[in-house]
């Protein structure tokens, strides 16, 4: 079992919408996950606008991939480097610490994740 940034077992991020590199609801990572999809984020409107502005539109449905598009409040496994970029731009979404893979700490400080943790 993978671990989260708090050191306990990694919890499910979201099954509706179904997220994760492996599309199993978990922010697990492994071979082939070049984006490092390890941050379980609760997306905000501000983040979605930011993401689209840097070329990653997460709101537009892509039925061919079974993706309905995200809306504020949805939880989604984000790429750790993208979350860090959003933080630096002042647009980081909330984080579900229990569902954020420990590998995220190679890209992001735990203190920054905790500062954006969902309550």
C-alpha cells in the first residue's frame, strides 16, 4: 500500500470524477507517470482559470477519454509540479493530505501542502 504525505496509508481521492494516473481514484504513481499525478486537490474556480491559462484546460469535457470536465469542488489528482507552479502563481487549490501521495514531497514542501489543506 502506498503512503500519503502524513505517513499513513494513501486514501482514495475521487471516484466521481474518476481520477488518478491509473484511473482508480487514487493519486498513485509509478513507471510512465511522467507528470507525477500525486496531489489530491479540491479544485477552485481560481485554479481552473489558472490551469487553462497555462495550457491545461480541465473544464472542457473530453468524452473520448471518459472525462466530463472539472468544476469547483471536484477532487482530482494533480501533477505535483503543476501544483507547485499554481502555488507560486497564487492560485494553488486546496489539498486533501490523506489522499496526497508521499512522492509529492520531492516537488512540494509539506508546510505548503498543510497551509492549503482542506479542513
